[in-house]
């Protein structure tokens, strides 16, 4: 009788799970294990919205395993110590897990491999589980990663993404292994009121609905703020309740311009993961420094707080920030606009915005969050580092009749049409009827401040 342990991290599913399938194919018993890593749980990254979504995911995974005769084992503490303890309890010869792109994931894998080898056990790490392609699967000549998205996407599109695996059959878990209770959403306080439900069951239902009735129009409506016509799959890709490889295969089978545009967005996840894998320091340091002299003092903290609370005086910015607070999620166009406003108009350090997003975003992960913020700030991989998105022009283009703004900024609901995007242009007596703040800075003054701070002639 042989046994193995499958360590779950950001891959909380049963369908298309190479570590689980590999362990089941070569062992009589398998322990599906999730460790509530104390090193992660004490970090700011361990935010309420993601803890609640994680609890949903773990409960759903446990239900799926129970239907197959198994169960999910949950432990808390140091991840290496807990894995080694479970290995001893199960008398397991191997541990299977997915690779991860972050510096923390690399260190965890190294520590675990060394600890297992001291026990005479083996660690097997599987690529392309949390991404469609492994982080090092596509590299340019003379470098360890692609620094620009378009050539990466070109090469990525030419690769064969591995075939997907079905959900497993029976799972037999050794009775000698003990588990803590499965956490629940009710255990978490401070959750956004509109936070979506987590779990593989929810994710697969959402994917099916998206492929059936949403993806075909994605290319033409994905930037429409009011339509909210994006997939909303990002939290499930972040927690791994959906397989990126399966999502790409199924999207490609849908065909059409919408499917092509959507697959391109999935590729962005792989792109950022391969950058982070090669440059772990970019979670906190500029990928390409612009020698910015970010603002601090002199009212900067008050402006940052107003930005966080959706009180900037720019309706589309405030709408997006309020959506984030209510849902723990934000439309991608809103993410671009709010990040550009903070870093280019207010000229605040991108790390301030990235940290706030990680406080609230249910899909917030280090690769996509930090590197997207750097892209917008001009310190990352964008080939036009000094571009500034004009929130008024963008609002008129992507929320032409103001429906998105009126949804999230109800104090402006009485202003009809696109005029809602520039309330400062209303006559003074009419403007006084709305309890809405004045602009904290004009766009012209913000642009000049940015250009001066970055030393642009």
C-alpha cells in the first residue's frame, strides 16, 4: 500500500489537476492537503475578501472529494513542517504540488524539497497548473523572459498548450491523517457586501455561461463600463478553481473575434507570471526605474485617502473605486483609469495603489496586480511609459451615457447623459444641489505635476 500527498496552493479544483491525477495514478492512497500558511496569514496580503473566497473554495473542494470517497485535509502553521507531519502520518513517499511564479513560491519549494529529502521522500513539482504555459516555457534569445507583451503573445500563441485532464475517480485518503475543520465564509469579517461566491462548482458554472452567451461579443463590449460584459473569471483563475489551460482550450473552441480577444487577456496572466518568475523583486521595486520623485506630504495623504474612498471629484474614478469597495472587484477599464489617475495625475507611488488594491481585490495576486500597476505607472513593461489616460475622455468613450457613474455614484443620479462626467461644468446653482466633492486637481495641473516630477521636457 503506497501513499502520496498532494499539496494544494493556488489550484483549488478537481478538474484538470495534474498533481492530483499523477498521484492517484501511481499510489493506492492520496492525501489532498491545504495548509493555512502562517507566513502568508500574517501578511497584509491575507485580506478579508480573499479569505472569504478561499473559504468557499476549500468547502467546495472538500465536498467534491467527499463525493469521491475522500476528503480535504486542512492544517495551519509552517507549510513545510505541516507537510512533513502529514507525510509521516500517511507514510507517504511523495509530495505533488504545482509550481508558482513568486519568490515566496520558489523559496517554499526549495525548503520543502530539502526537508523531504532529509526524510527520504520525494517532491514532484508540476508546471502549467496555475498558468496555461509554464513560466519558463517561452523565452527569447539572450534573455530569461520576455519584457514586452506583443512578441510574447506571438510566441505563446504558437505553443501547444497541454491537453486537459478530467476530474478524478475515487480518492482514498489514509484514516491515520487528521484534519482541522474546513474554514467557512462566516468566520471572516470585513467582507465587501457584494463579494462573489467562490469554489470550483461556481467557477465552472460561470465559465459555461460565459462561453454560451458572453464570449462572442467580448471584442466589441469588453471596455464598456456600464455593460459589465467581461467574464468575471479572474477570481477563479487566481484561486485555481478553473484551469487556465482548460479555459484557453474551451475559449478557442468557441472561435471568433471575441474568443481571440479573450484568449489574449488570459495570455496576459502568463506574461506577468513569467516576468515575476524571472524578476521576483518587481513585487516591490520598479521593473524599469524612471527615477520618480513621488509626492509625499503637503496634502498627499489626504488625496490618497480621497482616492481610496471615491471622493476625487472625477465621477468615473470615484465610481470605479466604489465598485471595488462594494464588490471586491473592478472592471478592467476602471483599473486602468484609477491607476493612471493615482500615478500620473496625482503623481503618487504605484506601490500605494497596489497595496490598496490587494486590500480589497478578490482576484488580487502579486504577478498581475503589481505588474499591472507598474505597467500603468510607466515603471513596468509598457513601451509608452509616459502615457496619461484622461479620465473624462475615457469616461465619454467607455461610459457614453453615464450609466456606470450613476450606478456607483448615486449622488449624481439626477444628471442626465454624458454631462455626469463633468459636474464642475454645471451652473453653480445646479451644481450646489449635488453633494459631490469638487475636483482635487485639474487635469492640466496634474499633467504638469507629473511631467515635472518625471523630468519630461
